[in-house]
């Protein structure tokens, strides 16, 4: 009974401290379907999934501005700042550590009092020791300074630059060394030896042996008598005289 009483008192004290710390309420929107968790980390249980483009309320963020305390409807929980979109200088921007202080978002602390106030009676309420991990301390990020206008720089007067005259250059006289004659040894010319031409021996040409050609006597051509058949004419007999053969010696008789 005493333990429950102490737990309730701690929850009331923590709620009052959170109400005083998270006074700045910033309207925001989700950039994707993102989980609303019971603590600032992926190890905490998921309460529900907030749809993309849903309007949420941001109360504050941790010291490194990676996780922020938000609410959607009647549910309260923690959401990664990478999925939170706010309006900065009239333009939609993702919530970053550089622009969060300029929006008036304060740094809040996550503790057991927050857990007892919003998650009492949940199935995983008694597993606080298993989920809770103290966040590492990081260096506070300084807010971005307001943009500065272009700096007006007065024109600088052009001052004439004094030019020093160059001293005359001393050119020492150039000493020319006399050219030594080149010693050329006398060229020894060797006498040309006469070329020894041995006498050419001409062999006598042998006469060509042509054997005497024996002329063969021409044999007389034997002319056989040609038998001529008598030519018959229709209606008149034609007497054909027999043709005599050619005689030897070239004479012919008719």
C-alpha cells in the first residue's frame, strides 16, 4: 500500500514538472507512417502507428533533439525527429537541432514519472527496467544565428605604387681566349700495290665433227591406171575411150 502511494506521488510530481517544462506547443506533421513509442528509442514498445501527413503536437525534445515528446489525439509518446515536419520562416522544414531552439522547443527529460503517468495499466507497464536506458549526454547545439546581409565595404583608394629604379647592370668585359691550333699529325699514304693479273689461258676451239650426210635416192612413183566407168546417157550411147596411164619420164599420150 505504501509502495503504491509513493508511486502515485512520484507520478504527480513528475507530471507537474513536465507541465512546467513543456510549455511550448508546436504544431507539426508527420512525413511518413511512423511509430509512436513509449520512450525515446526503438527499444521501447510501440503504442500505435501515426499515418503520413497527420497533424501532431510537439511539446519538447531531448537534449540532442533526436527524439521528441508528441501527442496524437489522446495518445502521448515519443517520435523520431527525422519524421517531424515543422514550419520555419514560412517554409516546411524537417525538425533539426539547428532550428529547434528558434521555434521555442524546450529540452525535456524522460524519466519514470512520465512512464507512470501515461502508461499505467498497459501490458508492458511493469517492464520499465527492461526498456529504460539512460540517454548519453551530448553537447548542447547552439541555434543558428539570423542571416546577415551583405557587408558594405567602402572602396579603397588606389594609391600609386612607388617604383624603384633598377640599378644599372654591371657587365664585366668578356675575355675571349685565343683558339689553340689543332695539332693534326701528318697522314702517311701507303703506296698502292700493283694488282697481279695472271695471264689468261685461251683454250683452242675444237672443230665440230659433222658426219657426211648420205643422200637417199628418190624412188619413182608408181602410177596405177585408173579405170573409168562409161557414162550412160538416156537415149544415146556414149562410147568412152579408155584413158591411158602416165608414162614414166613425164610424157603423155592422148
